[in-house]
């Protein structure tokens, strides 16, 4: 018998990155209508890539997100907000860019006789808005330059809980409860108390302080299917391990050619060498060595070749 999720589990299910990107497509459809209203259909077509009399009614799947630079920022922000890892590619300059983008999105839309249409993305419950709020919350919690007190909404986003559950924690007078800052409007929790409380929440994923603690990174490595894919990951990890891939030969005591072979997936597998590299990259050694052997076999045995 297939177990169905409970209402509580469904309510607490965090939306996926794909669902966020689908909403981003909808935002661009509403923006195309906005452009059409102000500059004409020709300009709207140039913006969105196809013609329509009412863009907001179009299937979001028609939108090519590759046309828009902000797409990559939203993808990186989702990872930073909910599954922080060293490969998420998030940069601090994205925080203000994404916030400004959301402030500039339409608050109503539609052309023709259907003007004034609204959509969830225009509210605080919108997925893109939620991601932007969550990256602000994480930055306030974990980054020295942004450190600040957190609101109940920000705590809820980081803990993957409802604001009601956070308010319940505020009414808990035990040592496990939260303490609101006196007189704060809206209600806020001091940074130190927020960090203490979040650290005990099952739904909170802290940013890894060490690569060996980076769960999304290890899941990413375990899912790789090609030596080239593993090499791309190694190239990116060399920045974290040594500050630059150029420093790797000296730090490892290897030749530049040996390091490059691991980075482009043409290395010759050797368990001892793979273990040395895993330790230097601060990743799980048995997992990394096993993955390096697996993708080598996939590379060298034609019948085992597969996609990344």
C-alpha cells in the first residue's frame, strides 16, 4: 500500500527549484504584457521571443529562460537559501540585484479586456519572492557584513516552518523557546538567539563550514556518471581548497599535467592518488575514491558509458 503524505507534510513541503523557475517564466510573461502596453507588441515580442495578444495567458513552458541573465542568479539563490554548498555559485552582489528585480515586477497585468490580473508571484507567498527573502535571512544569520536580527518570517523560511510555529516558539518560556526583542516592530529575534534556536531545528540547513560537512556537495559527487563530470567538480573544488587551481600542483606535489588530467577527466585511476586528492579537497575519501573508480570504468569500458 502506497503511503500518502499527511496534510502537515504537504503544507511544509518546500517548493522545488523547477517550480520557482516556472514562476519566473510567468513573471516574464506578465512583464511582456507590461512592455506591450507601454511600448507596443513589437517590443514585447523582442523581449519575450514570441508573439501573443495576451502573454499572461500563455503556457509558461513557452518562455526560454536562457534569454534572461537573472535566471542564473535565481538558481544560485535557491541553493544558497535552502541547500547552501560550495558549488552553488552564489555571489553577494546577487542579493541586491534579485531584490531590485522583485521590486520591479508587475503588481497587476494582462492586456486587452483582462487588465488587472494578479498572480501569486506578486505577493509575499510567491516562490521567487520567498527565495529572495530567504537569501536575505541567511545573509543576516551567517555573513558578518549583513549580520542582523531576524523576523519571524525569516526564521520560518530558514527553519522550513510556518510563521505560526515560530510564534508558538516565542510563547515557549522554556530554555528551548525563542525570545522576542522587547519593543521590536515587527517582532524580531536577536541574532544570537536566532542562531541558537535554528541550530536545533530539523528543517534548518546551515552553510557548511568545511567541505567535508557539505551534504549537497557529496550528493552531487555521488550522482555523477562521467569522468568529465567529476573533473568539472574537481576544478571548482580546487578554488575552495587552494584559492586557485594554479596553486594545486605545488600544494599537492604533483605536476601541472597530473592535476589537469584530473580536471578534464583523462586521469589514469590509482586508488592512492585518488585518496590524496580527496583529502586535499576535504571530501569523503571512500566515497570519492569509489566514484573516481566508477566513472573511470564508465569512461574506459564502452558498454558502461552513460551521461553525466
